C-alpha cells in the first residue's frame, strides 16, 4: 500500500539485495535502531579492502561469494545496543530492494546468527520513505515462537 510518496511496511518484510542475488531475505523493521545491520561472516581487511561473505554456511541465503570493498567505501563505526553495550563494526553501502523500491543504504556488518532475522532495517533507511504499521508485514511467526519458548524455558531455569 502506498500513501503520498511513502510505502507502508510491516514489522518484518522480505527484501532483495539486488547486487547479491534475487533471494527474498527476511528483514526485521526496527525504528528504534539508528542504522541498518546485515549478517556477515569471514569479515577481514586485506590489502586495504574489506572482505566479507553475507550470512554464513548455516544460512539458507549463504552463497559463499566474497564481497570486496575498497577502503574509500567502508568505515568503522561504534554501535550501541539498547542495553548500552558498545562495539566497533564495519559499515558499508549496499543496495536493497523493498517492494520494488531500490535504496542505497548503509549497513553495519554483524554476526546475526543468533537472531531471528538476518537483516535489520533501521531509522536512517526508513526515514522519509516508509511508514511502519506493526500489524502488517511478513514476520517469521514460527521462528519467533521458537525463540520465545526457549527464552521462557531459560528464564524458568533461572528462577529455580
């Protein structure tokens, strides 16, 4: 659905990384996060270039394709979690397609292997382009339920 020039998206959507295949990849929409984040593995700086692979071998979206970005096109940034934990991450520009709209966005590279969604879409990407309606979207309901159940079990064990 489109209103004015902004597309309404839900709390989770399927996106495409057009420069890295045509797979529909689930992404969590997080208006509380400043910058977007993407799951990367094997991150290393070699000969002045940042090299990484999207996702990892345990992901259905993993291709093994090594992405090389020259030093003019990446930077390091400090990211703070909602708990106040700070870490240094690499930030890169990547194209992403959401409902057919291709956007050049900044993503920090992170190990999201323990997260339900391999991509997180933050405020900077959303601003002036999308309106978020949390009752809409394509959330990974089964995966979210499994994570909630595991958390409940872990919390119950702590109380014992």
